[in-house]
C-alpha cells in the first residue's frame, strides 16, 4: 500500500467501516431486517439507518472543523453517540 501513502488513521477509518458493513451483512443474514419508523421522518431498515448515521457523522466532523480548532476527538465522541441513537431509535 506504499503507492497510496495510507496513514494509520486512514487505514483504521476504512477498516472500521469495512467491519461495520461486514457485521451488518452477517446480522442481516442471521436476522432479516424489518422496516420500521422511529424518530426519523421515513421508514428505514438497519442499513438505511447506518448510512444516514455515517453521513450525519461526516457532516458533524466537517462542522466541527469549521467551528473549532479543537482536536477531532470531540467530534468522534459526538459521532459515536449519534450513530448509537440513530441505529437504536431512528
């Protein structure tokens, strides 16, 4: 992977997303998803809620960078809470 100049955090980021997708695939095979409506204004499946939460986390990180000079650990913590809330109650 030298030609791509991947850093440790980049590898970790894409590794976590790959593990999330693999976990959701296994979970979907073992327990088929049932569309439901939570606090989101649309009917969603688990995969939909994962996608929405990943997009929201990306926007949250961009907003964090635009508003503050603080390290991204705060945005990461907020994103983890956001992902949990959307996956659980979204």
